[in-house]
């Protein structure tokens, strides 16, 4: 009987993210037949879901189940959630029942949403993202007795909460969630780059199509940074527009705001309509009275909104920080797109205003209310528990977050006497100085807008491409200015850097000007359609040395799925040199080569290998197919593979031919004659991108070979599909 790895030499590689899943079969009326087919849920909008529910194309339960299936498939890679709502399907069923009975439902009925970990949801612990406050991680447990007002509003609107999303400890960074007790969250667009913070999990869940809408929160960039970093829309509202009671604070009395994350401007506006407005549980929202459009924010959208609008551009009058050359190029292109929509731009309107000088003089203010806000939050967490206080909670936790090495160590610089601040935590601090600074900010912005007759401003959201995870911070162009001033801002996708990281625009303007900003952002979004659907990567093996942000992760996971790599190992050892025998193993398994009937006969010419050796069968398969050749009397299985040898192996394995019209050329002067043509072919197909420095005699690591083989397999798959 023929011994095979699989029946024939074919490659089976699943490109992740093409389908979210299938909707379960239904019986019933013809209107439900549609639901028996696979439904493309990627980028589904609120309106599309609502219309689908109304027409009977699908039910809320089916949609929620499809999202849960997608989460189950990809959450192992991206780690967006801290907690899942195990009642989501039950809640969806209730929405379906009410709809079938003709009950009038809210604007978000059956819409899957996610909630940032920092926002209280009754029945879910409040962990602050910090290990000592997470029972799951061995710490203590703090359980909210009630929903935050904004969560109550979403529930009343019929939203289905899928779960709570990951944050860094105490939401204390705008770049990542690496300090979370739940581990890092990875960027949906590219796991190797920073996801943005602190609303890292919310942004990933929305960008990666784990839900439709999400709650984000910002003190200094935490709505806009992750939105821009993951190519979605984020609205940082005017301070006081949305109640923040029931939200773990950093600057609750001065800067903290909640806002929506969505994949489109219209969806973000729909969510803002539900979130915004006065709440008796948050006195700050009294300021919003009279400033919310009667018809709502979603009604403001228009694809003509930019026509005739005057917008101020980023320049040295705002701050001295320079934009990278690539950011300038992307920004200039975006400005052209704005002008094509009829906008009039004004260069550096803050020049000579003294704004940047005032920002430097006053510093990053607003955190001086932290201990007061924290004490207030803890007392509100469970009003019946009078023991809850800063002192009692952190004594029980056994650690203090604001000491050196803690996630809030920067508080030592902001408070002359932290012990005194904690002792006086029930006394509201004097905000006279902060309010004076905010008022001066607002007066300066208003003055510039009046002087140049501006309708708003449009800046690049970031000054440079999104950094690799763990290699620096996101350089937001409006933080902390936008937070100290309390002004509204909306970020919208505006393209991609050469390395694939997203580029975003930030529209901002006068206080309570959300409707105008939403309209302009919508016009730009509809005219450009820059957002691209992220292709997610399924975690098919749990290698301790290949994390999602590893450059080899996509290749290794796909090759594992294809059977080329053993998924049962704990390590892949990507930096170890790959031997010729290991190369044969990956090729034979990945391409499902037929194992010869008589391995001994195939290998009889080689003195250095026998049919009993570990890799004998796969070497025989690769040799029999002419993919891996040997010397006159030896195969040299333990010898490391060189880069030029790898080129020949891949060309033979995937039957790659010359490309006459390829734009790629490569210097093959130093390549040995036997491999020159193969190195050239590899370059022509774009499998190697190191055209100027191929280093043909260098040996190849396991990770490098996986990456090259993955590119070749993708090429073969695309050729089969075309």
C-alpha cells in the first residue's frame, strides 16, 4: 500500500479572514432562506443589520453567533477581550422575540457592541487592566453593582454586549496594552505594529470585525490613537458631552471622555446619538444641555459637507514637532483629496498666535484630580459597601500602582505629596488653575478660527508611521492639546504607509461642534474609501518563540495550517539555521508530496542517509520530485541551507517560471552559476524583496525559510484562484 502524507502534490492554504462564518440553517418562511447561506459579515454596518433584521434576512441570534464564531477563531491571536458576555445569545433571542411581536425597538436593537474594560458593566469585574485587581490573574476582585450610565443607554437602545475589551494597566499608555493582566492586544491591521492605547481591545474588535460598535475612552489619545492605528473611526467628544460616571479615571474631573469606535463615520454618529446627553449621575454633562442637535448627529452626514469649508492645516504654529517625510507625503495627498471635495485649506493658521508657547509654558495639566476621581469611582462602584476606598482597596491588593516601577509611577511627578492627596481624596481639588488654562486654550483656538474664518482644522493624526509593538510610542499630533482644551475630534482612515501601517486624519474644531466635524469626516470618507479590510491570522499553533508581533508569525501560522510545520511542538526556533533535511520536511509536508513506495531504493546512492533516519521519507519524497538534490554520493542533510540554494529549492517546488515583464530586478553577480536563474526568478515573482542585498551565500534560518515558502505558497494559491 502506498504511503503518503496526502494523496497528491497539492497545496492547501487557508487565507484567514475571507469569511466570518456561516449562518445556521433555518426552517420557516421564504424570507429566512437567505440565512441558510454563508453571509459576508465583514464591514457590516448598523443600517445593513437593521434592514436585514426588518426584512427577515437574518436574526439577531444568527448574527451574534456568527460574530462569536469569528472571535473564537481569531481571539487566540489578537487578544481583544478581557471578559465575554455568556448571555449574548440569550439577549439576542429576546430582541428577536420582541421584534417578532411588533414591539418598537431602540436604534441599536440587535447590534453587537463591545465595552472598554475601564467602563463598568454590572456582573463583570472592574480590573483597571491591572493584575493585582484581577481575580483571574490572582488578585482581588472589584465588582460593580450597576452599569455605567453610558452602558445603560446602550442596553436601552437594544445593543447586544459581546464582551469587555483589553486595556493597559490603568489605561496609562496611548500606544499598547502590554501591561494588561490579560496580556497584549495585537493590531488587526498588522500584529507586528502597536495597536494604539488605551482602547486597544475595542479598536481591535471593531477593525477586526468582532463587533459593529465599541466604547472607547480617552484622557490623552486613547480614542484617537487606536482608531488611527487600526484604520477605523473614533470620535473624541467635547468634554462633558457623554457621562463618564462608572469609568475608571485618570482625569475624571478634567479630561476623561468616552466616545465611539466604528468602521464608518455614520456608524460612529449613530452610536454617539445614543451615548450623548445629560445624565443626573454626572454633573459635568449639564454643560451639554442645549448643545446636542435636535435631529441628532447621524442626521448631519452629507457628501457635500466639505464644499466651501475652510480648514486649518498642521504647522509649526501648533507645535515644533516635525512630520516624517512619508507622513508629509500622505498628508499632502489627503489635502488634495479635501480640496477636490471643495474644501479651502489655510496653511499653519496658529502661526504667530503664541499657542505652542503657551502649551509649553503650562505643560500637560489635568491629572491633579486623579486621587479625588479614583476615590469617587470606588465609592460609586458599590454604594452599599462603605469600606471601599483607595486605602482599603490597595491594602487588600498588596501593591501600589503609583510607586516607582508601577503603571502610574508618573503620578509621583504630578503630586508633591501623594499621601496627603490620598488623605484628602474625598475633598474636591481646586480646579481654578486648570480651568484658567483650558479657557485660554479655547480662547486661542476661537481667535484663530475667527481670524482665518475657519470651520475647523484637519491634521495628520500621527507624526510618523505606527511603531512596531514595543519599539516606541505613537506620536499623536493633537495630544495633549485636544484633551486639555476639551475640544471634539474625529479621526478617519486616510491611507497607508509604505510598510502597511494605517495613516489617519484628525478633524477637530470648536466646542460642541461634533455635528460639523462628523459631516466633514463623512464627506471625506465617502469620497476616498481608504479603509481596507484587515486579513486576520488564525493562531494554528502555540509556539512560545513566535508571538503574533513576530515578523514570522503569518508565515509560521499559515504553514502550520497547511501541515508544513508540526503544530504540537512548543517552540519553532525561528532564529536557528535550517538544515537541508528540515527543508525537505517542510517542503514535503507543506506540498503534501507522495512518499515513495521504496524509500531505500530512492536513497541508495547516498552514503550519509539510510531509510531508518528521521527525515528519510521526506528527503526521498523531495529528492524524487527533483526539488532537493544531493551530491555524487551524499545528501548532506545536516548541512545548512544557503539563500541561493533556497531559491533553487523554491523554484523547483513551486514550478516558478521566468516573468518577462516583472518590475523587479536583482544583482546576481555573486550568485553561483547553478543558482543564478533561480535567484532571478524568485526576485521577478516578488518572493524576495531584498533586491539590493540578497547575500546568496548566507545561511537561512527556519523563520526566514518559512517566510519565503509562505510567499511562494501565496503566489501558487493566487495563481490557482485566477
